[in-house]
């Protein structure tokens, strides 16, 4: 039996009681609230737990992500064989870069077929060749994909990979920018997810809560962004 997953935020993980394997989660919040930090924290926690981890990046090149871990003194050197980045940025910017063992390039965020192929290659590497029992997939972000593709195309893409997450007993986390999409888009996408991590900003303070991904919904918890970490401060 696959053990439950954690997010790497102790107070929130305690409130959740762990996340069941095969769970797909929407991470939705306003700009500048640290969603990218949360995603990297989820990835880093997975690597330290021995999981395979795949990060689909539509905002920064793969090399920049590795540099972020290094600059923030989060050592993943021993874990690199279990970390794959699908870089949707470098080729869009016209950078002359090729694939590496850890970074596979998609032509752009609109190339959902290419992105899907790269994700599948990493899944095969982790589950089939490396025999890893667990893996995490993080997509940062769906909002960028929706800027380039229509809702139906993104929905079909997600339908495949949310199903694959369930079948593989993995964990999937997918970022959506709050306030950027109409209610119909958000409601349509939510059908694919088991639950959500929601973030709100009030009086220049950030609050986080979860719904549908633990034994019970969490209450709103105040947090701060402390370098490479999200620090929960309580109510």
C-alpha cells in the first residue's frame, strides 16, 4: 500500500493528516503569493522522501530552477536522478539549448502534445526503469497554458494526466492564477481535481487553506514567505 504524501509544510500537513496517493490538487491564489515557492517546496519534499518528481515549468528555464535550489541552499545533488523538468520556456525564448538527463524541452506552453510526451518519458524512467514506488507531478502553470490554448484543449490534456496520477498512485499539483479566469473555466477545471489548496490576501497578509485533499478541510492559516519556504503562522 502506497503511503500518504506530504506537502513539506508541517502545520498544514498535520491538519491534513497526509494526502492519499492518486490525488490531484489545484493550487489557486493571487499573484505574488508564493505559489512558485509552494510548488518547489512540494518537489523538494518529494525528493527528500525518495519520490520521483516532475516539474512542468511555463515560466522559467530548467537551468534557472536548478539554480534556485542551489542559491537557496537546498541540496538536491544526490536526488537529481529522480528529478525531471519539462522546460516550456527556453525554446520559446530562442535559446540554443538541448535536452539533458534532467531537463526535457517542449517547444512552447502551447505544445501540449510535446509536453505530454516529455512527462510520459519521465514517468517511464521513474516507474519502469528506476522502479520508484512514488512520484509527484507539478504543473506551473495552467494559467499560462490557457493563455495559449483553449479550455477544451487544456481540459483534454489534464484529463489524461490526472487519470495517470490516479493510476500510478502519484500526487499531482497544478497551479492556477486566481482572478485571471472566468468562473466557467475554473469550475470546468475543478471537475478534474480531488481538492484544492486556496490562497487569499487580506490586509497585505496571505492565508492558505485546503479542501478535499485530507481527512478534513483545514481552516484558513496565515503564512509568510521566508526565502525558499512557506512558514505557517496560524490563524
